[in-house]
């Protein structure tokens, strides 16, 4: 049993025996080696492969679908080997030798090389070995005699007769043998004709005049493009200078005049405060400001420098200045990144601080109200972070935040308040200390309890994600009244009627075994 392979020759797929494939591959390699060095070699090889594909199609139609070694040998016999005529080229005079050829006979094609309309007359001239002009005159004569009926015959020829496109078809059109020798000769002749025509065209006066016109037009166009390019470069340089200067002025004004770089960073605490001073501290912030100024300012200065070079076109070889500026930029970047990474470590752990305050009263009802907002007129609403605000009060900057309030049941006989603060720190102890720094005011007068709307972080302390949660533990049977302004701090108080927090204010609520219920 022989193994069968599938190959593609000139766009046509064939099934071929393994031994036939080896022989065909060796033959094609021989052809590629012989014609590979010729300028027109690739075209010769493509035409040879196209002819081989035609012969294989003819043979497999009658002998089966698989190409055998016998088919390959017959095709090689028809096409000939490169070695058969290579030896002849080395001889000074042609000698008698046995040529392996395959005469296909003449076939009628339309000749594209001598066509006026469709190439029909050119094809007839090649078939009958006559000048195509004779057939053209005959068609004109018949057109006059037949009152135009001959045009129909011409159109039929045009549709039915194929055009001689490949080298093999052109050889068949002239009745020449379709083998390697003739394919090579035809392509070389065509190549030489094209080369001669091109040389003739290059030496013609019209080509010289046209080339001169193109050169003149190119020179004018090049000059115009150079002028446009110079103008464009100057415009870009001016834009870089003006843009860089304006940005530097804005940067300096933000950092040192308005103290609000990009709306978030101040220079000191005696002006409109900002959250960053509570995050990193004033001393560290000053270094950060210098780093930000260098990080942004050095590239801006480089843009201005580039713009001046584009506008004034001067040369500068002082690399030390550029390297020094780059080194400063790297240092500023490292300071900024190092500070940011070090400050992130201060949020690694979470700690809590809990206070308990008993409410001693003989009354069965507690009145819960929100105290007046002492920070209302001093808070900068444009600066906030994680529901925190900054207020300037009595010449000092204070970081404040909203507490949350909830009510739970207790088995004790007396109500009590649980004030639980949370914060983060580098260690657990530091986190607990930070939580203790969150100050929250609650004023208790008998049955009246006043809650502050804000908790305050101790002066000189930094923000570490502080939170304050207040829980009122209410015994069963006790009643509370929620003042209207308590809505600002109450947080999802559970009740038996699932009343929304906003609707709970202004009403009395009694703690029952089932939970907090609206008093009747």
C-alpha cells in the first residue's frame, strides 16, 4: 500500500503517490536551482509550474485521480530537464541532439499583445501565421458588405475564444512546443523587449522634458514645504513657551500664593486649610510640596527650553544642566513615592476605644436631641474626604466628622450610652491611641440628652480613618423621643414597623420585648 500526499501546484490541488512526490520535488528543485539566478527566473518557474499543473490535469482525468510516478516521468519527458539544454548553451555552435518535446498543435487564442479591441484579429493572425492587419481589413470590409452583421461574429469570437495570458498559452497560440526551453526563451524575449522599450523611453526627448518639469515642480514644492515646516516649528515652539510659562505661573500661584495647588494642597495652616496637612503633617507636607513643584516644574522648564530652541534655533551642548535637572526630578519622584508608601503603613492595623456613660433619671422617657452646630459657619464644604470636614475655629484648624447613632435593647434596668471609636494605625496600640483621639461631646441633663453633630480629632493629631459610633442601650419599657434634627446622625435604627430613619424623628418610641415600637 502506497502513501498518498496532497500537494498544490499553481493553485491546483493534486493527490500524488509518495515516490512520485519525491521525483517531482527533485525535478522542481532542479528547475529552481537553474532559473533562480535569472532576473526573470521567478516568472519562468511560475509558468513551468502552471504547465505542469495542466499536464497533470489532463493525465489524471484519463488515468485516475492520483498522480503516479509514471505521470511524473511523462511530464518530465514533455517539459525536458534544465540539464538537457544547459549543456547546449555552453557549446559554441548548436549540435544535433534528441529533444524531448510535446507538440500540442496550434490553438486559437485572443492575442493581448496585438489587440486593438479584443485581440481576436491578433489571435487569428498568430493562428494562421499572417499579419493581423489582413484580418482587420477583412472585418472592416465584411462590416460594410454585411451591414454590420459581422460585428455579431466578432463578439462571439470575443466571448468564446480565451485570451492568451500565460506563457504556455502564447506558445500554443503560435504553435510552438510547450517545454522548458521555449518557456524560458519566450519570457527572456519579453523581458528584453520591455527593457529595450524602457531604455528607448528613457532616452526620448519627451521623457527628458517630463523629468525636468517634475524636478522643477519638486523643487518648488520642496521649498514651499520647507517654509511651511519652519512656520509650523516656530508655532509649536511659541505654544510650548507660552504654555510652559502660564503653567509655571499657575503652579507657583497655587503653591505659594493661593495655597491651593490643584484645589487640594495648601502651603501652611494659617490659610484655607486642607485635608492633606491632617494626613501627612505640616512638616512632611512642606517637603511634599517642594517635591511636587520639582516633579511638575522641571518638565515644564524642559518644554520652555525646547520651545526656545525651536523658535531661535540655537545650539547648546551643556549636558550637565540637563542631567542635573533629571537627577533632581528623580529625587523628587522618590521622595513623593517614599512618603506615600510610608504613610500607607499607618493604616495597616485597626483599633477601638470604648466609653460607657450611664443615664440616671427617674423619668420613663428620654428626650434625644441634636445640639446646635457650632462648626456650621466655619466648615469648608469644598474639601471633604471620607465624610470628614475641616473647620477653622478660633484661629485653629479642626478636623471633624459625623458620628452615627443607633438604639439597642438591654437587660439592664437603666439606660446607658456606649461610645465606640475606631481608627487605624501602624500598630494595634497606635490604632487604639488614634481612636482615643476622636473626641465626641454628649451632654446629659436628667432625661435630656444632647448629642453633638460632629466628633473632633484632637488638635495636632492626624487623620487615621477615625469613626465614632454611639449606641443607646434602652431597657424594655423605657421610651425615647427622637428630636427632628437627630436624622443627621441616626443610622438604620431597627424597629418593629420597619420605619425609615427619616420618619422616626419627631415621634416617641418604646422598647418592647419584640424591639423598638412606636408609642401609642
